[in-house]
C-alpha cells in the first residue's frame, strides 16, 4: 500500500471522532490490518512504507495521528519527529518488535506519546488512540516543536 491508497473515514461517533492516521510500516500485512482496524473505528488511514513516503505524507496532509514502525527500509521511524512535531499531529505512536529501554527513551525525547511492542492487542491500540485523542487532552497538548536558530 502506498500513501495514495487511503481508506476514507467513516464518520466517528462522539466517543471516537474521525481523524486521519498515517500508518508507516514496510510490512504490507501489518499495514493492511492496521488500516482495517482504524477504519472500523471511523478513522481514515493513509499508508507509507518508508521514511520518504512518510515525510511526504506528513508535509502534504492533515494527519492527526502518526503510527510508525521503527525499522524501515531507509532508516528509523523515530526520525520522523527528529526535526519537530507537525502542528496538526495530535498523537504519535511507535510500534516495534523490539522494546529496548534506549529506543523507548529516544521515542519519548523526540515527542512520541506511546510505544507499543509487537505483537499487541488491537484493543490496546484503539484504547490508546482514544485516550490520546480525547477532547479534554487536546486542551493540554504542547505546541509543535520548532528548531532553534544557531
């Protein structure tokens, strides 16, 4: 699946409003399963298989949620927030087959909200996203990071 292949949002309900989610994973089966899961809950899904596609999607789209694998063909998914968090991004979640402490700490330092180790329960991801996207949490979001001039 490429970023051009997107599932349209099904209008969410009051508990699960509709948001665009960028799924970054080079494993097509994982991406497809996440897409189905997100669509069932009213979220629109866009897909990227590598960093290049993901960066392009983040720049051109109104993406509210980023769900990324760490190990991608062209680098680490953690690097997607290395130069700052896009203003439209309300939640950023790492999914990885490795749960090392250094990687978890790095993801937190870069601005990711959560870190899930594969395999994880689909309900765990849905509950996490619902919590991260709750309206009362939106009021407490930090502004997007900006790079400081040297």
